[in-house]
C-alpha cells in the first residue's frame, strides 16, 4: 500500500491516528474541512468539503487506499448528517470508483446497531438497529460499501467503532472500548489483507463484557492488545458519577438511545 488518504484528519480519532499511521504509511495524505491545528511540516494536508464531489475527487486522486473517518461524529440535526455523512459518504465511494482506488476502510459505528439491548450478543449478520440519525448514516455507509464491493470490486472494510481512547470511560465503555493501537491493527487488515473483499468488524479491543461477536476480525488475524477489565475500577468510579438513564442503560447505544426518546418503553423493554 503506497499512498493512503485519511479523511477526518482533524477530528478526535483522526488527530490521534495520524501519529500512529505515519510510521506505517509514510506517504499519508490528510484531509478534513479545516486544517488540523497541530499539523506538522512532514505531513501533507489537502482541505475538502465531503459534500462536494469535485473536491472529494481531488483528494482521492492517486491514492491506493482510503481510511474514511470524515463526517459528523455524533448525533446532529438532519441537514448536517445529510450533507456530511450521507452525501459525503456517497461522494467518497463514488470518487474512489472513478479514480480507481483499490480499498476503503469505512469508519462505521456501534450506533448502527445501538438499539439492541445489552443482554443481546450480536454478530455482524443482524439487521441494523440504528439509535440516531448518526447511526442511520453509518448503516447507509455500510450498505454503500457493500454495493461498491459487489458491483465495482472495491475492497471494503467497515469498522463499527465502539469507544476509542486510552481507557474505558464508564461501565458501557467496558463492553465497547477500543485502544488506538488496536484500531490501527484493524485498519491495516482492511488496507493490506489479501483475502479481504467486503467485511464488517467491530472496532473493539479484548473486552470480556463485549456484546459483540467479533470472530470475523479474529479470522483475519486480529489480536487486540487492550483489555478493558484492566481499567475496571476507573470505569466504575466514573459510572458512579452519572445519573441513571433507564433507556440509555438498557440499550447498547447508551445516551444515543435516550436522546429525543419518546417511544413506548413498555414495548422496547421486551425486545
Ligand atoms: C461514536 O460513534 C462517537 O463517534 C463517539 O463520540 C462516542 O459517542 C462513541 O460512539 C460511543 O458510543 O461511545
């Protein structure tokens, strides 16, 4: 893999990943709508608005693989999600096809399936159950990836990222935490593994309380190094500071489920 494009390079995950990816892919092109504040002289940055296909074609031109983190990274009003995550994601896959890019790693999210209750253990073969407009945009991106893989031969890996960071932030995150170095491992499978055509993996470390069956990632050689239980005390202490959230605490997606919730709790409890 010679030249790699990282979209969303100025965002939370992108800022951290840039530093971990540069030694692996020295010819790394960074993009975002605004320049990262901490851009170093040895980094290459090209600004682009994902909602404009002409700009997306420019950043995609000449790259072998794309790590697509770009877009809005949480729940937001529809217009923003539509422009950045729906139109932006379409533009990314379509520009990749037009420019002959070989591989795309798409940053999906656990929020594509956030309305599964926590007592359900799910794989990647379940029906999507988004918990937000943001989650719907991630399910859309996975569907686009599948289409471009089947119809145009693009190799695509969708990563349903849990919670990225140095340690699990609370009880929920003990089940979904992903250590930055483990996310890099997963991305490298997407960009380099010879057998990969289209897959969805969970972007999670070795979490004993996981709600997800991530065996497909392990089949491709994934060996996470982060262990959530090592941070149990910290996570439970942080949890104790939070107010109870009957809807959010029941479902995998947490506050993304309880936000704007005016559904039928009696019915959802039975799911
Ligand atoms: C996500 O998809 C978000 O991008 C991130 O900000 C967190 O909210 C994370 O999920 C999570 O579920 O903790």
